[in-house]
C-alpha cells in the first residue's frame, strides 16, 4: 500500500513541476517582450478590406456597400484576411492602378 502512495506523490510532484514550468515560461515571455501570436482580422465582422488605388493604404467597407471612389476591392484570391498574412505583406508594397492592374508602390508608397 505504501508503494501506491509513493507513486501518487511522485505523480503529483511531477504535475506540480509542469505547472510551475509553464508559469515560469509565461512570466519570461511577458518580461522579455515576447508574446504569443494573436491573429488580428484585417476587418471586423460584417466588413471587407479594400485598398487605395495608385497609393498605399487600406480600409474596411461594410458588406453590401461598394468601395468609395479611389478605393478598390482586392483581386480575387489575393485578399488579406489577417494582419501580417501573406497578402497583407504583399499589398504593403503593391496596389492597383486606375485600370485594375497590379503595380508596385514606389519607395515609401
């Protein structure tokens, strides 16, 4: 019977050590400025992203509304969904011209 008690005690000690290690990792991440990645949507619910024509920049438009003059929908299949995703990064250096053609933004665009 005492052998069973010792195994239970060891299991509890290991579980406690694991919890302490996780708490320490979170504390180190907090103190060093590291953070867990939190993905932020490009637009809120009920909106879609648009980009400025012949210029850098983007905005969000309510679903069902067309973009204002000087703004355009992203080309199909090239719409950023999350901040920092592949298309968000791409469109930071590209835009559409007045004919809907993809162009590279000038430096500092």
